[in-house]
C-alpha cells in the first residue's frame, strides 16, 4: 500500500497500560524506523539504556525474524535482560518459537496488556511465572503454557496508547499513497476481533472468536486528542467491522458535532456487503472526513469464496459497492486474492477480468498466504502444501504454496501479470492522472512516480 510509517500502536498500547498501572516504572519505546536506526544504532541504544526487559514489536509473520534478531541482540548486549515476544505470529507458534530460539525467554499469548503488567510484577517480586495467565516459557527442560487469559470486557477502560513516548516523531508519521508525506498520520484501534471466520485470516482465532468494540465516543476522543496534541490530520480507523450496524453513523455524527470534519480525514476497511447495507450512510461518512475505503472482493469464483468462508461476498455486492463509493466520492480500494488450490492460468485470467469489470479506483492483488494461526495454515501444514517456510516471505506478495495446476513460480508470475494488466490499462491511467477527484489524481501521480509494477517485479525476483 505504498510508503508509510505509523506510530507503533501495539507497543504504545502496552506501554500506556503498563505506565497507567505502574506509574513509577521506567518505560522507553525505541521506534527504529522513525529514528532510522540500523542494528548498530539499536545495539548502542540497548547498551545505553541497560533494560531489565526487552519486548520488541512483532504483529506480522513477515516481521518475525526482525523480532528474533532483536532479542538475540539484546541478550548479547545485556545478558541478564528478560526477552518477551508476543502478537499473532508468536501466539500461534509459542511452543515452536521457544523450542527454536533460545534467546526468547517468554511468549505473551493473545491480548497483552494485563499479562505483561502481571508478568513485570512477577519478575520484580520473583513470584512464580505459572501464576500469570496467557504466558508460555521454559521450565525444568519443558515448555509450560499457562491457561489463556480472559479478555478485557470493556475496551473503553484502556488508557490511550503512550504517544508521549514517541512525541518527537508524531509529526513524522505518514501514509504517502493516501495523503503524501506532509500530513501526520496515526492508526486508531476501533475494535478487537471479528464476527467472521475467513479461512486465511488470523484475527478471529487470535481474539478467540470474539468481537469487542470501543465506543464511538472513545474512538473520536482519541482522534481528537491526537489532532489537538500532535497535529495529526489523517487517520486509519482500524476495525474489521467499522460499518457494522449504526456505529459508523454515530462516529460520523460525533466527528461532525465536534467540527473535526473540517480538520481531519480518515480511511477504513470494511466488507463490500456492509457498504451496500450502509448505502444511506455513505454521504454522511464522506462529509465527516472519510476519503478512502478498502474492501475485499477476493475472487469471482463462488466455490473459492466458499472455501474462504466469505459468506455474503458476491459479485453483485462488489459491483454495487464500487458504484456507491464512486457516487459518494470515496476512493475504493479493492483487494483480490490469487493462489487458491484450484487456481489455474484460466481462473486467474478470469479474476483479472473481474477486477477490470468492477473497476475500483485502486486494485491490490495478493497471493493466498497461510499465516500461522489460520485455518488455511492448518490445512496447508497437514496436506504438505507449504513450499516456503521463510517467514519474511509471508507478506502476501511472495507465493508460499503451489496450486493443483501452477507452481509457486507460476503463481508469482501471475501476481505480476495481475498488476501489469490492471495498471497497464492506458485508459485507466489517463482517467486517474487527470481525474477531477483530487484524491484519485494524487494517488495515480504517486503510482506513476513510484513505478509500482516495475518495483513489484524486482521485489519478487521476476
């Protein structure tokens, strides 16, 4: 989705909760990307701080090796430091990670705020780690998994993430594709979990098949705080079900009531069927600052959608969603997936035609990626489909599995062809570059400058 740098929301959320419960604790957040730190600079930072605990951020599988290298570096510099990892990847592979990487001391499984806070207290008081729920660790030559931790019922009680720990960088965070590099950018969590059970998504399993929402007032409070305190003007409202029910109407009304619609803009993701269900709310969303919606169109093949457990996603709903967003001047970014076991050259050609027919403003094509913690990963492991176990390739760009009809290399080539087909369309390029919609025009100018298709070809080695 282009060049972007956001505040490290997960780590800041943990730090905010920890400082709220333990105000005398010294907590530091090192944003290596914002500081443009390499490994040498990080080593110097660890040596200077001499931490008792090192807990690197690691939400995505493709970042797993960076997390591992960080804990290895921490142990080299401060051998006495306790190293902690967490997030979706390490939660799903807690046992394997502890078996494989000796420099990982502890894995926090699932929701981390309460577990990390209790763990810090246990380490300080030398209380037994077995008393902390949601934890995995080595003990007596065995790996111990304490019982899962009950989830926080009311997310509104959580303090704001500890943005003050990265205050010097708050005006430097950006999302180039959407707004350029001159508008401060942040992500606001709207909920945890999902009501749906898509086979390729780890969200619903990580959050134990529950969906808990922050209130509209809490979401807008945090947005207003970031805008007032740090000058942030563009937001990603991170919520897989933001437009479910009348919640989005309440959020939009609250933004309008506070006059924030004149100061900020925002982006969200949602299902195309809920876009159609919220047809009468789109104008209000646009008025309240919503300029961009990402939605999954996946595939034109009904059998594949069924295997993904994507109930309610139909070709007719997809087409109507595109038309509705265009009519309301909200940029539509559509997501498409190739690499299902049944895929062939012909079925992927049909997907390319599907993308052309839908004609979203932006199309993102992805390879079907079996992330640990998903039903797809379990199936792929059991059936022996995994041909690439390099976690850094689990980025939805590299092909991880062959299909019944295509090799991994052929799947990879098809991904490039999808991008070349969509963005190589001269009519689409011309309409984008000369669009009267400033957002679309700016986006296509960015894509042209970055030579996205050529860059993808280089990245995947074609």
